[in-house]
C-alpha cells in the first residue's frame, strides 16, 4: 500500500503510469478521480471495481448486496460502510487468488468521500502479498492517513537540464535554461512548460494579444490577489524581475533605481514570499513570473523594458539590450529591428533557436520597409521551424501571403534554396 504525494506537476501520474507498465503479470484496476464526481458517492470505487463485477456472485450475500446497492445495480437501503469495505476486501482477495492485482488510484485528493473511506479501510487490511493499492495525491487525504507515503520532491539539476533541453521549445540560451532550472525547482511540468511560457508570454504581450493562457490558472487565486494588493513599488520590482530573463540582481536593482524604486520601499515580507534573491533573482513559484508580466499594464511593461535596456551594459550584453529596447518600442524602427536581427544571428550561432526565432519575430514587427520585412518574415519562419514552433511558422507564412503553405514549410525545413537571401541560409 502506498500513497505517492507531491505538488502538481511533480510527476505522480507519470510514476503511476510507469508502475502500471512495469506490472506485466496479473490484473490492473485503475481509477482516476475527477472533481466533477466528488459529490457522487462511490464513483471512484465503482471505476476501480468495474472489471471485477462478474465476481460479485462469489461474495457472501450481505456483501454482494451491499456492493450491488452502492453501485446502483439494485434498490435497497444504504448499506453500512463497514460491510461495503469487507465486500471490496473479499472481491480483491478473490481476484488476487492465483495472480497479483494492482489497484492504481490517481488524483486521490479528488476522490469522493465514500470511496476514500472504504479504500482507506481496505488498504489497512489488505493481505501484504499479491495485492498492491497505490494512490497519488497532491496533499494529505484524511482517509488515507497512516498509510505508507512516498513524497516526490522533483528532479536534480542535471536531470532538470536534460528535461528543459527536451522541451518542445528547446534551443534556448544556456543562461535562460539555468534560470528556468533554478525557478522550476525540479518540477517536471514546470521544466517542460516554462521555456515556452517565458518567451511566449512576453511575445504575446508585446504583440498586444490577450495574455491569458492555460498557465494562468497554475497560479493560485490568492497569490494573484495578494500581488494586486502590493504597493506600486513592490509591483514594479516584481515586474522588473519578470521582464528580465536572466535574473541578474545587479541589473534588476539598477533598473529599479532608474524607475525610482528603492529596496526599502519595494521589499516587503509579501515580496520576500514571492521572490528569492540569491546569485539570481527567481520567483519562488515558477508560474508567478508570467502572471505578473501578464497582469501589468502595457505602458508599465514598456517603461520597465526601457529601464532594463538603459541599464544593461551594451558591451557585455548587446542582445539583452536589443531585446529590452525592442520591447519598449511600439512604433516601427529600422535601427532597433536591425539590432534585433544581429542578435538573432548571434543567438542562432550559439544554438539558441528559440531566442533567434523570437528576436526575428520582433524584428519583423518593428520593420518599417517592405523589402526587409519580406526577408525577415522568411527568416523568422525558418527559425521558428528550426525551433519546432510550427504554429508561429504557419502564421508567418500566411502573413507573407504564400499560396502553398505546406510546400513552403517543407522547403524551410529542408533549408532549401528559398533561403538563399536570408540570414540563416
Ligand atoms: N521523471 C520525469 N521525467 C520526465 N518527464 C516527467 C517526469 N515526471 C513527470 N514528467 C512529465 O511532467 C509532466 C507532469 O507530470 P505528471 O502529470 O505526472 O504530474 P502530476 O504530479 O501527476 O501532476 P498533477 O498533480 O497536476 O496531476 C508530464 O508531462 C510528465 O510526462
Ligand atoms: Mg497527475
């Protein structure tokens, strides 16, 4: 018997699936608890027992009738939970006579209370051999208390790096990957999603699109409400950290000073609960960064990027300067666009495919004249294809008004002659 516990995205379901696939012999009984069924008494138990229903006839009559009643197979008075528990014990023991049985219950924090009570009872009484009952849960579930627990705590840094590299938005610069690894704290879902989120949120917001997304609900409502209640200085500090992709504390404080924000005014206990100042400044909760960036007014975001562009050292970090400057601009500007194109070349040479694609998309948006626009559109589409972002590539090809989109994308993928005039050829 085991309860696998851990935060959302830490890998509980993945571990359960791995366990199921490793159990090659015997019978597998599965249940996945969903919030919408929490009110339905015995919903999880029913899911779990469906494959065993033809064995009900083997049970003593009171136990059989109890299960038939709670599963809605007969009409009768609500049976005693103790009898239901004994019936499930008998059913599982009968099924395990001869070959092992693995019962896998995912998301037990959403289990209906009647099932939780019965399965907790069963788990404490199951014979040790031949039946395994494994639950996953985000937190502690009252009825499962006292059962052996395995707390998942996330991946170590080396494995986290491997996972970030495997994310669909791979090809990020190493220093951005380092920050993601620091912020994700070994959480596999965060490691897979943050690379896209970090870049995607900024891009979406820069293009003036709605900044909502599936990740918005990854941040608890109270956390978001708490951020709204912070002072203007504190919120500005959070926004500076959110907009600065590396988490360089010196740069963050220089930009803060430029915007008139002092540490005395901005650093409150609440901010301390959200940010961690170390070699890097990181958000304690990996998705708060995007939430902060999304929540800010466009004008404030621009002011923050402007300040970051001004304080970044152009000799040390030309690319960061170019990016912030680009984010601060709304009007087309060839000088800024050309800077970004150069940054894209450098990123590409370093293997930062996503960064290169993002730089080029932004360069395109800021290019005033049609001839370089066409070139940059092709280059941006090419870089997007190479970075594995086909959606963006398709949008760019449509924007260019090319008739046979698929053929063109194929050519881009193969790096064909169409790219001859383009920076990445
Ligand atoms: N050890 C691992 N190595 C690589 N990827 C992993 C690992 N563990 C989990 N993942 C991936 O991370 C993501 C989140 O994992 P999973 O769905 O198992 O989390 P969870 O703990 O069940 O989350 P929730 O509480 O939301 O149900 C999935 O895409 C999964 O494939
Ligand atoms: Mg899960």
